[in-house]
C-alpha cells in the first residue's frame, strides 16, 4: 500500500473503489479489487458494494455477486449492521437478481 492510500479518508477510499469497480472488465480484475478492498480494516460503504455487484453482473459472475454479501457479513460487527446493509442494498439486489446465501438456502441470520 502506498503512503498516499494510508492517509486517504473514508470518502476518498469509497470514491477510489467505486471508480475502480465501475471500470472492471473481467473477473480477475473484479476479484483482485474485492480482495484489496476487503483487506482494509473497515466495512466498505454501500456505494462500493453496489458498484462491485454491478461489476460482478457485468462480467457475468453470479457466484462472486453472492460472495460479496458473504464478505460484508464477515466484515460487519453484528447482525443488525448486516441487516442495515441488506436493507440499503435491497433495490440493487432486486435490479440485478442477486440473492444472498441465506436467501438461497433458507437460512436465518
């Protein structure tokens, strides 16, 4: 990580990753970006998750779209925070036809 990234604000981090995912053209690039984004000690903003979901559908990889939600579930501090993310991202989930692992397998949180 460069020194510039160490000093970036949450807003700058968010803008950088939204821009990155908006430009993703292949699965390798998407997965590399997700790995880098989720490696930070923070939960990515919903706008990042939305851009990543759109990228996953753009490169036609439904499994990665589902895994994005699994990543969010692991990063948040509690079930209520995960529920808040799901609620905020519900419109894009419906638009893209993406279900969470819990929805696919009838599991509860």
